């Protein structure tokens, strides 16, 4: 994890992260502990797939706990202004030449609610559009080459 990085998140995303953290440290942790205890009761741990799966789940959950705590300790809450300029927490509608326009929520993956696909500000297209306004055309520098993008609309969710 990047120690100096500030995570730009909306208040809603921060609230969802806090709920997830509470679940992982409480009920989620207890469920994994119970699964490990049940699997241990089945005997030989060296060939016990249920035990190893539960231990893997425990490792994954504890990693998630550390990640969320780090994000919450290094966050910057953003409030999307309806100014027509692309930035974190805003809905951006973009169009590639010859294609239909697509709308994304510009922000970290933790902003995802299922309503919109996420376009991260660190992605090549995200980097190219942040700070630019509706109607502007920009070029994203992607590994596969330059990607022209038109910013069709920028709104708040």
C-alpha cells in the first residue's frame, strides 16, 4: 500500500467501508473462526480441504481489514460539485470515435454501488479526463497506444 497516497472517496463510500470493516471485524471474523473450528474437528489437518479453505478465507478477510483501515486513515472526502468538470465522485459520459457514449462513475473501486461502472482516476482514460470539462476532447495514453476520448457530459450522481 502506498503510504503517501490519499484516497479520494465520497461520504457514501466512506460509510460503506466503515460498515464493511465492522462486519469483517465482528460477524465475518467469528464466522471464519467457527469454520476453522468445525474443520479442525474433522481430524487430520494436512489433508483437510475444508480447513485450508477456511484458513485462506481468514487470510483474505484480515488483508481486507488492513486495507480498509489504511484507506480510512489516509482518506480525503470529496464532494462532487455540479460544475461540468470531470473529477472524483462525478458521473462522466464519454465517447470514443465511432462508438456509443458510455457513462461511468469517476472514482475508486470502493465507490461502486452497482448502478454505474467505475472509471478510476488512475486509469489512462481517468487521468486524461480529470480536470477537463464537457465538450472537450482529450487523448488518453494507454499501453496499447493513444485513445481519443470526448467528454460528453459531467454531472453529479
